[in-house]
C-alpha cells in the first residue's frame, strides 16, 4: 500500500523574469522511479499564490505566446488593488484563476500519457519570487 501513493517536492528556479518552465522530463523521471510500469494518475501541484501549471506545446513559440496572452489579459500596471512588490504584482495573484496551480494526468504502463506536442509546464509571471516548488504525486495501482 505504501507505494500506491508517492509524493515528492521539486525545487524550480524561474529567475527574475516571466517564465514558462518545462517540467515534462522531471515528471517522466519521477514516474520512471516510482510508477515502475503501473497505471495511475500523476498530480502536479505548485503551492504558490502567483504561479500555475499548463499543458502546452513548448519550443515552437507557444510558451512565449502564452506569456504574451497573459500580459494582454493581465497587464502589469497600477489597476490592481493588491499592490506590494514590483509594479503590477497584483496581476500575479490573479494568474492562478486563469492558469491553475494543478494538473492531473494519466499514467499508463508507468509513462505519462501526453499528446505529441504537449509538455507539462510551470507558468510564473512573478518576477519577485525566483524560487518555486512543484509537488509531484503518483497515485497508482
């Protein structure tokens, strides 16, 4: 029963700029170690009020397109009531309502089941907090 639920926290550095960080390899390595050919679910969660997780294409410009869309939807200006930190930081606290802080993904035969161009990413628009955590949890049988 102890290996049906396995959880681990991973540290991620996003730097002092908006970032989309690909976590797909980290997720795959975790599953290789703990799933051992089993079926189940991988839950990915970031315990931050200013970051989210997205399953998107990376490397072909979609990651920058996502950040540009978020800049358009959530401008870094003085409209936000939440006003500590860098200018426009209040928008970072709205981000998880649009890009949620969690994703649950299928695992078959120990492998993450993503589409051809899909990647698991951490989305961080908060330039004030370069150090993030992501919790990976495998629930399998």
